[in-house]
C-alpha cells in the first residue's frame, strides 16, 4: 500500500475528503518524526511503539574488494508491533 492508497482508505473510513485525510496522515507522520528526532518514544496503544535505537560502530567487509571497512555508529528508527496488531495479522492470540 502506498501513501496515496492509505489516504484514500482513511478518507473512506473516517468519512473525510481526501484533502482532509491527507492533512491528517501527513500531520501524524510529521508528529511521529519530530518526536523521534527529539528522542521521544511514540506508543500507540494496541498498535505499536516507534522509537530510536542506536547501533554501535562495527567492522564490515566491502563485498567487491574484501577490504575491511568501519561502519559508523548511527541512530535508526524502529517499530515494535503491539499485541493487538500481532494478533490481527497472525490470526492467533499471543
């Protein structure tokens, strides 16, 4: 599903115009992004949790030259699904 498909589904589900649904979806994405940038964890009960995790620097190998390279430490966004989402997708109780 693409973002435009999501906006159409939200518009249909919430009985909104596509323009209003687009504003809502874009606002949600912006709020989650800004919260993660400021170091906050975003929890949507029943759906899941967005948070930033840090990965340590490590040594890797360039696959073309087989040369050892250093991969820098970085922050990366992660998502952990909530129990209701896991159950809905798998069809099983956790």
